[in-house]
C-alpha cells in the first residue's frame, strides 16, 4: 500500500507528527550542467506503508548549482513520528548532461521504474523539526559509454541535520583548478573549490577520521595531503587556507 501526500498537507493530529524539510544538494563534477528531473519522493517509516511526497516544484533541477554548502528546498511535509528507514527519489525522463556546450540525454531506466533508494536511519520525535538532504554525486553517477553518449547510474546519499559532520576550507591559487577529496576507507567525497574565493565544504560526513587530498587540475602544482582530520557530528572542522606549491 502506498499513501500519497502533498508537501503542503497538514495533519490535524500534530502531536503524532514531525515537520520535515527535504533539500537537494550535489557532490560536483566537471560538467557544464547536470539536469535532474525530480518528480516524487517516497518515504518509508519503520512498520508503515510508503508515503509518496510531491516536491514544491516537480521538474528539472540543475544540480551543479547546489554545491559548497548550497542546496535547494524540495519539500516540507508533516510526517508520522518514528524512524525513517528509506527515501526513494523518483525521477522523470528529462535528465541530461551538458559537456563542453553540448547536451546529451541521460538514460536512467532503473530510476524511472522503481526510484533511487537511499537508506537513512533517523528517528523523528513528536512536534520536532528536521532537515534531510539528498546528496547527488554527479561525478560517480554519470558515465560515458563507448559510443560517446552518456548514461546515469545515480549514486546518492541521504543525511539528516542531527547526524551531520562538516569539513571546510579554502584552496589557493584559484588557477590551480583543484579538486578536493575527503577519504575515509573506501568512502570518498569530492568538492570543487569556488572559482571566486576557493571555498569548499563537505557536508553530511559520518563521524570518522579522514584524509584530505587536494589534486591540482593542471600541471605545475604539487598535490596536497593531510591525514588524521577528525569529523564529529555537530562540529564544523575548519582546515583554513590550503596553498598549493608550484
């Protein structure tokens, strides 16, 4: 059984619900644009049927705009109290990537048929207010095929405001065209410093010890490594300014 809610629907029994805001964010990649067609979001609470939510604005989002602490609000909803186990992002067919000014359609058959499933274990308390982020990894999700076309195999993660760790900093010089990686075992997150001031941030990191790798995008600069960077929920780890050496 599937229950459908609008994001504007209110529950008269407010003592048994929590207010939840869902946001779309992105781990960046070196494309001009990545357009994602978001149509619905399914939420499964422990022991309950799936609830289908409609975004404030169903349709196409340029997700590369939502990086380095930027995001967009997908929806606000009143959800039953309890533990959320899974989020299902249901995509439409109008997905595409722009590479060097040329637009390519992205085929996503599995996402269109059943949705992209994201595991999350977060308990919502009565009358609580929560933020949840759906983080799309553009670099890992888009693959070039042998004939020069592109396909999408979505790689996403979900995290909540109550279980969020951050690493932030700056990378100079700007013309190094660097990419920053936060590595924890086999789990790797990436960030591209802002072209204006070099700022970067990793959101939604689990509590762990990370290695930071700054990889220059052009010859003439040395890579930068920093080990034993500690991340703790609720704490923002500031690396300051990293200056790459020629």
